[in-house]
C-alpha cells in the first residue's frame, strides 16, 4: 500500500536545502531545539524504527558501508536517550544501520555472537542481517516533521542490536601466543557452537596468566559454558547439551598442547552471576580473524 503524501513543512524545506547543499539553514530559520525535540518525541521516533522516503535519501553513509538496495531496510540504531536529547549541538545526528532480509538464518550470527555480522529473527520482517560497517548518520533535526516507519525491532531485538554494536569496542582481547595455540581447535569450536544453536548463550573464560608466554610455558585457563535457559525446555535437554556440546568443547580445548584447562563448568544464565561476568572474559570464536597465518608463513595480522 502506498504511503499518503505528507504536507510540506519547515522541516521539508530543511530536507530540500540539505539535499542540495549538504548544509543546514541558518539559526534564524531553524526551529528551536525544544520544539524540534518535542516533535521528534511526539512522532514516535525510537531505536529500531524504519527510516524511509526523503530521510533515507539524505543519510550520510560511512566509509566501508554498502549503499542500501531497494529491498533493504534502514533503521535507527542510536540509543533512545540520544534520539530524544534536548541538546542538538551535542547530539546533532542519529545513527542508522542497514538491515538486509535473508532467507537462511545462521545460528553463529545470532545473539551478538559474531562481532561483524548480526542476524535477528524479527516478528514482522523475517530474518534481517546487519553488517557492522553498514552504518550512517542522519541529521537529527530532520526527524521532527517526518513520521517513522513501523518499529521493525521489538524491545528484545533492540537490546541485542545495541549490545552487538557495543561489543565491537568492548570485546575481550587475548594474548597472540594463546590464540596461536588455540587456532587448530577454533573450527571445531565453531561447529559445536552451530550445533548448540540458540541454547548456547556464550563461552566465558579466564586466562590466568594473561600475557605473552614462551613456547615452553603453559597457559592456564578457567572456562564456563553458559546455557540460555529460555531455550532449554527441561533437564533432559540440558543434559543433552552437556553431552553433545559442552563435553566435546572441554575435551577439544584440553587436548591443545600448551594450554592447561584448570577448571570448567556448564551453567544456565539464571545462575551465571555478575561476579562471574566481572571475573571472566567472553570468548569470541571469530576473534582469530586478526591472527590468521599468511601464505608466507608469518603470523602478521
């Protein structure tokens, strides 16, 4: 169904000017910050809303972004407080991201597991895929007189999206030598993660001697596999997870030369405490992308 045409407004004039010159009007012709903020709030703009029409056409895409195709969806991905901030000098723009519809979901790209690609199974648009570089910026004042599209992401989806974007900068870093020793087991770990699907909330570990070590010194690690309780129906399913995923994972890591597994356990997210999170580092199976061996045999990134 075609969207009804919207009446011309002062913000529509801003869009036309912005498209032509990439510059905003002077302060004397720009509505007050309080007025703009109120209209943005009244319009219902929030994280996960679709950006379409004239607004989509004036997004400033960042270096590395692939321009959206006609079938792609552009969503607001700024924090809700930033969208409704009163200060347009400190928060002049909102961040947007491209969501690309896909047919075949992959479990290893869901629940913020992969630092570069995220897939979310939405309630209304099927499975959408996000790439961390497919982001851009949109002048926040331009939201004031344009209604958002439907909220594509519900609250749970928004939380996953924001956590995934934050993990880009806050994910754990492990010693190069530790990753080189573990590398032969990473493909096995990926397959176990894929087999676990949405039952695996994540893998946390602590490298007790977290530094670059000589080849003859073992790394000592503690490991915790965390099960997503909402996706495990009963104790029988939990036992199957421990048997088919957790035990092979522990055995695979324990077999690595130069890595000693001092302790390991399998818990549900209902018993994984804040103290545990502070003491451990979440392990990203794709972390080794920066440590792959080059064809010349070197270990340079």
